[in-house]
DNA sequence: TGTACATCAGTGAACGCGCGTTCACTGATGTAC
DNA sequence: TGTACATCAGTGAACGCGCGTTCACTGATGTAC
C-alpha cells in the first residue's frame, strides 16, 4: 500500500505510469516530463530524484514494456507446446494482444526513437522477446524440408514485420485511416496464407 | 529559374523541401516551422504568406508525398501489364522504393499524425495510391478459384501491412535495431511466400 | 521609354508560453541511544 | 518510550531557450498611362 503525505511512496512507478498514459495520448514526442510530473501530483524537479531526465524516463517505460512483452510471448509460446504450429500461432496472437493492451508501452518501445542499445538491460529485454519469436519460427520450420527451408530469422522477421504493419496501420486508429477489417482477423488470415505458402498448413484449410 | 534577392521566387516549395529534410532528420514532431524557415533563408513570419501554420506545412508535404507515391505505384502497375503477377510484384517493389527514396515524404504521410481526411485533396491522393494496390491485388486474385478467393481489399491490406512493417522495422535504420536481411530481400521473399500461400505462384519456385 | 502608383512578399521586433533542468531549501521519515 | 539527529524525497523559484504566431512596416516588382 503506497504511503501518503509529503513523501509519495512510489513516485518512481507513478511517474512511469503517467508517462505511459501521456505517450499513448500525446504521441512519443508530444510527451513532456513536466506534464508527467503534474499528473503524478509532483513538481517537475522531483522527477530528477528518480530519473536522469526525460529520455531516461521514456527508456524506463520502454524497458518495462519489453519485459512484459517478452513474458507474454514466452507464456504464449509455452501455451502452444508441444505443437510447433500452435506455439507459433499463439506468439503471433500475443504480439497483437500486447500492442492492443499496452499502447503506451508499444509506442515507447517502437516509436519513441529510444535506441534499444541504450542500456544493456534494454537490449537484453528486447532480445529476449525477439528470441521467443525466432524460436517459435525455428521449431515450426523443422517441418519444412531442409533444402527449401528459409532461415528462422527471416521467417520470424516476416511475421514481425506483418504484425507490426497491421498494428501501425490498422490496429491503432490511425487518424483518418479506416481499417477494412478487424486487425486480429487481418493478422490471423495473413499469417495463415503465409504459413500455407511455406507448406506448413493444409492447403485446403 | 528562381528569382533572386528580396523576393525569394519560389519560397513555397523551398519551405516544403526544407520541411521534408527536417522531418527526415528530426522526426515528425522534432520538426519546427522556425527551423524550416531558417533553412529556406527566410524569417519564420514569412511562412505565413504561404501556409496557415505549422500543421498546414506538414500536410502539404504529405500531400506531395501521396501524389508522388500514387504516380509511382501507378507506373509500376502499368509496367507489369498485362501480367497480373508482374504488375502486382512491381507495385510492391515500388512501395519500398518510394519509402527509401523519399523518407521525408514517407514520415509526413504515415508517422506525422496528419489525418488523411484533413482536406479532400489529401484524401483523394491517398485513395488513389490505395486503389492502385487494390487493383493490382484484385487482378491477381482473379487467378484464384472464386470460392477460396479472399477479398481484394484484404489481400492488399496484407501486402500493405507487410511492406509498412518492413519499412518501419528494417528499412530505416531503426535506432539499435539491426536488420537481419536487406529490406528488399526480406519484402520480396515474404511476398513470394505469401503468394505461394494463395496458390498464385509455383510451389517449387 | 519614363514616371506614378498599387501590389504583395518579405522583415524584424515582440508576445506569451511551456519546456527541461538547476539549486538551495525544507520537512517528513527512520534510526541510535 | 522519548529525544536527537541523519537521511533524503520532496518543494518552489529561477534560468535560458526556442517555439508558433501577430503585427505594423518596408522595399522590390509589375502595371497603367
């Protein structure tokens, strides 16, 4: 239970939460440190007790995002085991679900311009998420004859790009850009066709 | 030939060009009207002779982008005729080529937060580009048996999303995110697999 | 061709604003005895 | 349990800055006669 009064109790996390909300609403660069402080009920100067500055606050928000993201992907992967196909499909669904449920995190991670190599922590968290997807793709590609099997990293890059594109163009309400189909349906069907192209699902499915 | 001296001659376009350069370098929100004016060799106040303000300048840059984009897509589509497959593949390649050659335009169009419905001109230009891709997808899908044929708009949304994802994640040097493969190779192979999944190209290709 | 004048694209100074960051400070908390 | 004191998370005032926008103006351009 957070303490009250002069000392905030958990200002650090409150600032991150405020930042996430503002990033979601105002966009990655519309976000201001001062406003985040205000929203947390605190003077802008107080932020400097917990972060080195504006960039550091955003980076921390992104880091928490990557951790949640990697955990989600990992859980999804495991939930589909031992079927390589089910595991793979679950991770794809987890990608979209994460972007939906955590738009602030998603923006901080992918649109804020924060380098993933800013800190070792951040790079590690980002890598962990990437590795889950690559693992899922690798498992699945074992079912393709070795001589016509694309590298797992290419496979996973395709899926990542398709997922990211669906999120950016059709899942967030891009100003003025109407989605022709629900994002999850679009992603699911796209991946289905792609997997058929790899010979991994029934052509008459 | 532009005039010289007190009167600039073609300040309007010079401002748009400066904006495009700055948007490319500084990002969609890092761009400032004052800096664009400075780069065009003019006082910030002069901008208001040609645009209503900052937003209007960005919107104009986006509009020019959509026009170029639609023209490119259209030319690519025609270049592949009468083969539906060639026309389709050419439009996909044109997408990536445009993003590569016109990063400022691309950002103004897709990442600046400018609504595509801001003006009728803008909406029309955006629609024209979209229609080319949808047309190409529609032509191609005629080769799929009608009962297992996805709607052309879904088909084109898949390709658009994949292209956009490749551009965002792997074509621009996303800070700290190394591309596992060249972007064009990634897009080409991804689309190849997708088309195979639709039964539109030789499974042993 | 030369002059008078209207047009209008630019200037430059000023504005109010919110930003990120710094600093000396203060007052609440927690610990030692 | 009570008191003295160290710690440290917050305050609030101040800073310099660049922003977008406005305004009255000026001087170059182009046209009418």
